[in-house]
């Protein structure tokens, strides 16, 4: 079964057309599909349309939030409800072309990929959306090492086990390929047809760039130092502590020199800005290392009962309940 998860936020006008296209693709390729529409607090009557589609088509299911919780929450709710071995996500605004679905499934099967991300190589969006998006995508690829042209594309396909191992919160939905690659899954991309928006308006603005960059820093920390936070905080703390210590050592020598030769005309120690800088660096270094130890302690307890690895396969006679 192919599970299709569609987050919805005020897209009432496009839902019936999207369902019609998904139905055409499923029938043309004899796919066993389920369609999960997640209403993320819409105020335009989108939920009524979803209920109508569910009444007409037993393959359609809907989830409705009490208020707007964001796209990550919508996708997470949809992922918890999926029953298929493959999960495909796409936006409800009709800009993602459902007729690309067979190519996603072929990429999963033929290229032995676990995650396939769409690449809107030719985008039908205004320049003030396209240019910042390309800069952001290049930054994500550079910082994470996961070379994708379009991390933000809403059309992606996953093997179900990928989603069962990745915890999403905040606005990390756009970084699922990065998080999956960090656990050893094979990630690829596919050039897809991108269509101009027919109804409604874009939900993203300048705020997305700011929050996206902060999320990128979070993902970089999680994938690089999530299990060893002291390796980042401790290193920075040691550098700061060492600089502060060297500064104070220099000032100690300086003080002795002033005491021995008061006629040298050197300013007294308390008038040297280096005193404050050295003390600040020393204290900052100590605080960072203390934070590192606390982070290590939290990490150790948090993952005491969790898996720090991802198993691709097993062989031989297996114990039914290895944890019991």
C-alpha cells in the first residue's frame, strides 16, 4: 500500500481537484493507496470538503487539528496513521504534480533508495521566493553534507521504517532527508514538474528564512553532536578557558613588572581592558564546559532505553522479545 499524506491549511478550492488527480494516478497504475488529509486549523471550510471526499471515497481519511500547529505537526499526525510500506507527502495547493508519483516509486525500487526528495528545477513562483530558497538550500547542503537541490520541496517519498525512527518537532519537516541520512539511510532526489498556484496564497514569508536558519543550526547540532554535546560545547569552552587563562597569566607578569618598575609609566592593572576580557573568557569557558557536562548527563539518561543506531537487517534465529 502507498500512503499519501497531505497537510492542508486553507486549501478548500484545490482539494477536490487534487483528489481527482490522485485517483486518476492510482487507477492508471493499479496502486493500492490511502489518502490522509491533515487539516492544520483551516478556517475556509477545508474540513467540510475533506469530510465530503471521505464519504465518497473509502480510501480517504482525515485528521483535523483544533488549531494551527504547523506543517511538522500535520505531517507527524499523518505519519502516525499510515498503513502503507511507502509514504508519499505532497502539498495540497496543486503545485506538486501527482502524476510524478510513479517516478518516485520507481526511484525507491530501482535505485534502492530510502528517501526520494523532489527537486523543483523550474519553479513557477515569484523571484522573492525562489532566490532565498536557493540560497537556503545551498546552505543546508553545505552544512549538512546532504547534497539536495531542494530541501524545501513538499513532495517526498519515504520507506515507512525511515519515519518510524525519526522524531519530528518544531519545523524540522524540511530536514527529514538530512535526519534520515544521519542514520544511514540512502537519500536521493528527482526532478519534478512544478505547477503555478491556481488558488489561495503562499503560507511562507520572510519569517520562514529566519526560523529555517535556526532550525538548520539545530539539525546540524543534532546530527553532528546529538550524542556527544560535550564535543562541541566542551571544545569551545576549553578554547575560551585557555584564552582567559593565558590572558590572566600575561596580566600577572604585567603586574609584577609594574611593581618592580613603577617609573616605567605603564598604566595600573585595573585600567587594562584585558582584565575584563580575560575574566570573561575564563568564566565563559567554565560555563560552556559545565553546560556540556549537563548536556551529556541529559543525553545519557534520555537515551538509556532508546536505540542509538539503526538496524538494516537481521539474520539467523531471532529472539522474539530481545528487551525482555
